[in-house]
C-alpha cells in the first residue's frame, strides 16, 4: 500500500512526532509538510522522504504568530491537489485533514481535535490581548465552519485514545476507532535512583509544569530527605511558550529545580532511568507518552487524574492518579518513604507497557483503518 503522510510541521520532539515517524518508517511513506527543521526534531527524519510544500498567504505575517501560522496551514492544505499516486493519505495534526477537500481516501489519525479551538479555547484566551481575542474569535469561527464541511467527507478516522475519541464525537460529530500508539520500550531501563522527580514534556501552558513545581514545593516542606525536581522539554519560538518558560523560571527560584530544554533522546532516557518517580500534569492530555515512558523505565508514575493517563496508569499498581498539587506532593512523599512499594510499582509498570503497548499491536489495527479509507468507506 502506498501511503502519503500529511502534517503541518516536522520541527519538534513529542509524542505525535514519534508516532508519525514510526508510521513513515513502517510504510516507507513520504511526508508532505509545510515546515521541516532537522535540527529540532528527531534525527531519524533525515532518513525519510520529506517534501516541503506550501505557499505564503499575503499579509499573514502582519498577524500574531499563531494566527499567521494557522492561516498558512489551513490555506495550503485546503487548496492542495496532489499529483503523486497514492492509495491512502494519512493526515495527522489539524488542519492537515483539510487535504480531504481536493483529495480522496484519507485516514485521519487524530491526536486530538485542535484544543485551542475547542476544550482549551477559554484557557488560551486568558493570555491574549483584547485585539488578539477579537482576531482569534473570528478565526475560530471560520475554522469550525470549514472543518464541518471537510470532516464529514473523511473516509476513516482513528483516535489515539478513548479520551480523544470522545472529543472527536463531541466536537466533530464523527465516530472513530481507538488505536493506542506503541512505545519502543526496549530503549528504556531502570539504572537506579538518584533522588529526583522527573517531568518531561513540551514547555507550554497546557502541559502545566507550574502544577508540578507547586507539588514539589509542598513536598520539599514536608520531606526530611533531600530530593530535587528536573523538568525537561522542547521549547519552541512561539512567544506564548517563551513567556510561559520565563514564568517557570521565576516560580523555580529558591527551589531545588532544574529546567532543561531541547534535550536529546539519549539524555531523555537517561533522566528517566535514574529518576525516583515520573510526574505528569498536562491538562486533560490526549494520550500521554510520558506515563508510558516512565513505566517502561520501571518507575512509578504520579499523574493528574484526567485525560489519557487514566487509561494507561493502573491506580495503586503502576502509580497514582491525583486531583491537586497537594495530593501529588503526598504521593511523592509516600514513594520516598516506601522504597519497596515504589520499586514494585515500577516493575508492574514495565510489565504493563510490554504487554499492551507494542508497535505490532498498533500496526495490526492501523492496517484495518487504512483498508477502510482505501475502499472509501464513509464512517459516521
């Protein structure tokens, strides 16, 4: 089957980039994208056929960064007519699914409907000026109008979790099949305990690194043992992300906290391997690779009780699900005072990942959805 992958950007390191990379490698699929930066994404992309396409939109540079970016993405995918032969188009981050406007046989692997348009709309608006709020309000309405026209024609939609599946049904009115991404668990290991908690995730507001900083602050006041916190993640040039990064630096003053940006995969796996436990606090995360990578490293995971982690973490067996920074701090203290229980949770987590989240399982299900799209079976 000849697959073409459609994606707005290949410029960061994150969960969906890992999934897209695996799919491209598995099917030897070219990637059509508007932005490619080999220096800031996974190095394995250099070995793939990446086709940088797209046209600039007149006057878009006068708009705020995110608005300009969104306008360019939407304009190009909506108007692109592919000339290359293919069996199925595999779209990823929105609005890549708009490729369906002029091209049939699309499988949209939806990592989430765009959250700043739907469930995080109000949260993102908090950080924008009155002028920006007016602009983003108008663009959001336009986005929804176009999406409603395009998405009804997409042949097949897959979701990365039941959480994302529920969003697709709620906001887009379409049914979808859940296909959990796999994990390269053989790349992760437990190399001991260097007395630190670890939270790796992109530096942006909905990953909510301030939540774990508050939890660590509470933990530090109650613990007699000396631990530190390491936060690590990709930091983009987006002004909103840069502003949030500065806020995190400020919140960390006076605390034993290190914030690392744009680390390598090797550094990431090493930081997992020597941590005491892995923390996770993203707002209603679509799926969440961090808890899986933590469990693959045989580490207990303490996550907020929402989103994808509620599907992957086994409460009390591979980690804990908490409802506040106070509860997170309490579980951090519990694990430091019960090292035997912590080690047991880590072992349970590793077993859970190996048994349930392999790429072999993923591709068996993915092939079925590709066949649906190829036959142009309309779902929903």
